[in-house]
């Protein structure tokens, strides 16, 4: 369920105030560049902004029930064109579709929206083509670009956009959301909030996918030195999506490093992390994790990749 009101966005006051002021004055920029860490509310804010632009009942406080709001909720509004990377980049073909979309006036609203996710993945050819539309857009066109790193965009694209900066969320805010939404006990909510590094989106993914539980299972299987238990963990992980693998591997890296520091300098250790702590060479182990990530990106067999990883990080398992 999408957030339909900008006032509901958590702890992004500077960004929300700027957008709200634009709406009140009726003076919208033709292009907005939302930039900030992953999972801090950029996409949530973008969709909420669209509810304000298209709601047929109340643009100040979108109803969520009118025809336009329902179409936005389902992402089927004919005046909104969403672009996401194809095979790791945004291509010239996608920009040509965008240009064709803008040739005709809006069908149901006052605007035609170009919504580009992961804009830093626009390749050079596509970026130059997009620039032409940004320089001379039709009066009804409005661009929203999302990026984690706007410095990777063409400087000319940046200069023609209103930059809206998003910041990492306080740990306390993420912790409260986790406790209220998932009813986590204190130590679990605190641990997930800590390892999400200000990203509510990442915290929710860890919670919804049970990645903290998977980390504990992975570590316990590794220390048990049982080939059967290790393979069961690898088999379960193989059923996740690639993005979940990436989040799990990042969590594993945090465990390796934080448990190593706990042993060496008694560094604070997340309460809901595995009781077992890593005893080997953290640099070598983290290198192995990155190698597994690269293998998965290149379509390596997931079960074998995770099984190889657990046997590499921990002592090789005898046949059992």
C-alpha cells in the first residue's frame, strides 16, 4: 500500500517542505532529482507526490479512493511512464519510448510524468537523448529521477533538475517502526535498526524476508560442521530473489566484521546477532563473500554458490 500524503513521510522534512511549497504555490519544476541513500523514502515520496498531483478530490490531502488515486496505487495511470534499468542500465531504446510518450497531451490528468528509477544507470547514449527532452520539455511534462548517487549522472542533466536531498533515518525511528509493524522484541528491533544504517527500506526487507534468522541459521550450520545442515541452509537461501541475496550477503559481512572486532577490542555487538563469533581472517572471509556475490550476478548455481561459501568461511565439512 503506497503512502498517499507527503505529510506521512518519516523524517525527511527538508525534502517534503520543498515539494509541499511547490504544490501550494502551483510552481512546479519540470524535473526533480531525488537523491539519497537506498531505502530512505525517495520512491515512497515520489509516489506520494503523484497522488497530490493527480487526485480528483483533494490535491492537498489526496483521498486515495478516486479513479486517479486507485490507478496510481496500482501503477496503471496512463499519464505516468515508469522507467527501470534493463540488464543493469537504462538504454536509448527506453528513452525513445519516453520521447514518444511525451508527444501526446495527458489523457486523464494535467501532467505527463516521467518517473526514472536508478537514474545513475542511464548510459551515455541514453543520457544525451534524455537531455534533449529536459532542455525543451512540453509544458505538461514533469520528470522525477531517483538516484543513490547523482554524481554519476551527466552534469547537464543535474543542472536542469531541482535536486531534492534525502538523508539517512535515525536509528530510533527505524526501531519504532519495526516494533509497531512487526511486533519485534527490543533486541531484535534494535539489531535490525542498527545494521540497516539509516535505511528503513533495508530494515523492512530484513524483517519481512527473515534475513536475520537466515544469518543465524547460516552461522550455526557453519559451526556445527555438518554437510547436511549446511546444504539445507544453502538450499533455502537459493529460493530467495537476487536482491535478497545481496541484502543477506551484506548482513553476513557485517557479522564477520563486527564479531571479529568484538573478539579483538570488545567492540559493541548487536544483541540479536549469532552467539557464535567469527574466528578467522575477516579480510579473506569478506573477499569470499564478494566473490559469491559476483558469481550470483553472473548466474552461478545458487545452491552450490552458498554451499561453497559456507564451507569456505568455516572449516570444510566432512561427509555426513
